[in-house]
């Protein structure tokens, strides 16, 4: 029997407009009324994860930053940072290329003034903009405050991505959450490891958990839970790792997936 459901955000719980539908909220409410935990497990930062958890009616324990951070909405319970000097070197490499870059530094996200302007036009999520730190000297900002590098998220033109240089750094893992981005986290940090921490907080095993996702950065969790569910819009790898396929996120797939765990 499924006792905990892990939900990815983009491409999964969020519809193509980036919203949580009434059907999804109703399904989550039904699951929680039946005693099933429902948690957010996302590549977004901890502030966005907490905001969406509240909006959807989920439990407040969340996995964010691609599984590199577990928090309860108030404080961080566990975090896996990219080891040094690989973290700083990854930032140096990425800054040398013309890419859209988000630097996740623990509970903060650093963004350049130019890219912040782009995000304000193309990423209409208030929780992100309320907490993003705008700096055109991220290395100086990190050094001055002695902050770790927890994740790098790069977007825009794939031909400009320094993937070979980044993946060659020791102690890192390179993945993706869509066809137009890359994500660099610490080796061993993934959504499955984060969910194991959350399940443990609730006294549950991963065999009692279900996970719903759509992209390659969901593979870590899809491969370790008892009930892995892929969205209809999922990547080939996510589909291959799942035992059940929900409709797409444009067809109330998240609601379908949650309700399927209650049968």
C-alpha cells in the first residue's frame, strides 16, 4: 500500500501554464484525508517548493534543488553541496560561457542582473523573484559570505553549454530537467536520496512510497520507490523506469497519478 506520494513540479504537478489545477488539489486532499503523505520533490529552490506545497495542500516536508536540499518549510534538515574546489570551479567555467545561469548556494539562488530581467519576463513565479539574489559578481558574493555551491542550473542555447568541462570535475553529477537545460549537483545528490530522508522522518520505507515525475532528474527517485509513475509527457528514460504511466500534465495527469495510488 502506498503511504507517501512524491510529486515533481515542472511537467508533473504544474500544468503547461505553470499552475496547479483544482483537480490536482482535490486529489491531494483526498489522499491526505486517507492518511497518505504527499510531498513536493523538485529542482526548484526551497522557497518555491514550500510555496507550492502550501498552495497544493501537500505536507510541508519538501525536497528541492534537484534533491540536494530537504527542508520543512522553516529550516533545512539535510543538504548535499558540491565539494570544493569543484563548486567554485564549476561557477568559473559556467561564467565563461554565454548561458542563462542560476547558482544555487544553499538556501539562496544567485542570478545576474541581465538574466534576472529575462526571468522577470519569462518566469512568472513570485516566490523565486522574492528570494533571488541579484549579483554580477557571484564568485565574490560566494567568497565573501562563505556560501557553498549546491547546484548550477543552465539554460538557453545548448550549443553553449560547457558540459564536458563540468562533468569532468570530481564529485559532481550532471543531469537535466528538460530539453533546454542542464543541472549540476553533488555526486550522490538526487531526488531518491532526498525522499529517503523524508520517508525516514515519517517512519516509512521507500517501498511504501510512490513517485511521479517526467524528466531525467526524476530517475533517482523513480528507481528507488515501490511505485514509480511517469507522466505521459515524460522522457524515454523516465518512462522506462516506471511501472505506470499517467496522462500528460496538460491532461490532469498529476491528479490521475495521485488517485491511482489510493486504489
